[in-house]
C-alpha cells in the first residue's frame, strides 16, 4: 500500500528542487520574502529526500524482525542494486551541463553506507545519527583544510579518488557525512513517529526549534569566520529543521487534520503526490529539460530566454520556471492515471529484482492509479 503523505513529501521535495534549479532564470528584483522562500526550498530539498528515503525503508522494514534470513538478504541485495543504479544514473546526468548539481549519486552512496543499519534496532539508528550529526561538521572542516593545503589536484571530475572524496566529505552542497544522518533519522521516524499525532507534532516542533537555532548558529559562524560554510553545525541544523518541518507539517495537514481539511489537502496536493510516486522519473525529466535549455544558452547567442551576457529576459524567465514545473506535473499526473507506476520506477524495480520483467509493460492496477490514505482517520 502506498502512503499518500509520503508521496506528497517526495513530491514536495521534487517541487523544491525544480524551483531551486530554475530560480536562476529570474532577475534580482524579486521581493525579499520570495528570495527567502527560494532559499528555504533549496536548502530543504536534498535533506528531505534523504529523510523520506529512510522513512520509506523503515516503513517497509516494520515487520523485519519476523523475516527469515533469506528475505532479509533479498531486501538488502535489492537495496544495494538500487543504490548502484542511482549512482550510475547520477554520473550519466552529470556528463552534460544542466545547471544542476546532481544529487542522485550522492543519495546512492548514502544508501550504500546505510546498508549495515537496515535490520538493526532503532536505538542503533538513533545513536549513529547523533554521532554523525556531532562529528560531520568537524570532519567536513578538516577535509576542506586538507584539500586546500594538500598537493592533491585531480585532472578529471571522474577521478575515482576525487569522486569518493566529493561524495563523502568534500561535496560543495551534498556529502555523505550530512546526508546519512538524515536517512538514519528517517529509519527512526518510521518506527517511532509514523501514524502518531502527538509524536508528529513533536517532530514539527523540533524542526521549528532547529530552524530557529540554525539562524543564530549561522550568524555566529559568519561573525567568527566570515562565512557560514556548507556542512557546518548551523547548516546542518538548518537542513534538518527544514526537512522535519516539511515532513511533519505535511502529515499534520494530510493525516491528522479534520475531515474537510484532509479532503481539501488531498485535492490540492494531488499533483505533488503524483510526482512523489515517480520521483526518480521526474527528477531525471527536469534535469534533461534543463540540459536541453542550457545547450542553447551556452552557445552565447541571443534567444527567447536570454540576451547578451546571459541576462535573462522577463517574463520569459518566470515562464520557463512555470513551464518546467507544469510539464513535470502533467507528465506525472497523466502517466499515473493511465499507465500507473512511473517509467524509471518500473526499470529500477526490475533491475533491483523486486518485480519480474513483465511489469515493465504491465497495465496499471487500482493501487497504482491512486494513493491509499496514509493512516486511519483520527478518532474524536
């Protein structure tokens, strides 16, 4: 059974990424409030992806203590294959410039690193997440200092050593040290919070506290070092706070509000839920669209979107952002309605041995056309 609230969370993460990757087409005259909103969406997207991957896996593993060794091995093998597919697709999407720092390979590395935690008790996930949250900023800073002072200078972005360092500690925006604790927290939330109103409210409140604390921490970092570094304690608190706010806020509205509110919320977020059911496909689709756009922009010639010096014309820039979003939403809505499971989701399901090859061309069932309610309606 699909959980509608988790589909909406995934769809919101995709929505945030598309906004973050197309905001470059706008000019500098947007209102300050809109600029802050765009920054929040940009910062929330990748940690929210990592968090919901952990929650989804934790939900699938909720009865894992009763599984036999064969079933556990099969799940772990499928998990590893999906991780490798994400890494390979991420590298392929990085070959041509799209204006996007591809996150798929980082998420694949994160999933590989999380494999040993799949069947461990929740306390192990909580303990490991705390250790990573505490150590990650220190490790990131040490790695940056080493990279600046060492003689290591790879000649290619595909140098194995350079890739490994980028994936783990030196990434400019994404890195294993900061993504892995998000996934481990997701494991914990699936076992401790999912389906519980009081605990969901606590998660939302915790996200608000972390976001407020991050503002103070980042100001202190800027005052002491002159810059708020990506991967610092303030950045970490901001990412986790935004991810928890989005994750819990969507569930509070979609699962625990009154019946009328839940109905309206489900209708309004249907396009997000549709994108969330095929997040892998929609991510790749929007990157390919941007690759096509940038292939023209990099020619340096004036066109409908940009004038001399890559000065984006308006309202063409806004229309480009809106058009990419509409295309992605329409694709997801129509594909899910008439064909069910997303195209790349079918492929990765077969490659990871979870589904037989005939599902690549299977007709949709009722369960693939719509999401079930995530949780029973609260009583009283």
